[in-house]
């Protein structure tokens, strides 16, 4: 029987994270990358969607 895993992607305001869990619920691996925050005006924050996509792909592959 092959091992089974679950991957969770957590896309937050400041970082992209991927966590791999074993079938038993134990953490097997964690990858995380910071997201650049762009402040065009006071009280506003923006993100580059291509940077988020790239970061998610990298943390999943890590």
C-alpha cells in the first residue's frame, strides 16, 4: 500500500504556505515564502497576483 498525503495551501496577507500532512495527520513538510506588500495609499494594501501564483507553485514544489 502506498503512503497517502494531504497538502494544504494557506494564502495569507504576508505569505504563501504549503503544508503536507501524513494520512495520520502528522506534518511531513512545510514551505513558506513572503509576499511583497504594495501600499499605494495610506490604509491600502495590494499584491501582485503573478507573484502570489509563483510563490504558491514554489512552496508546493518544495
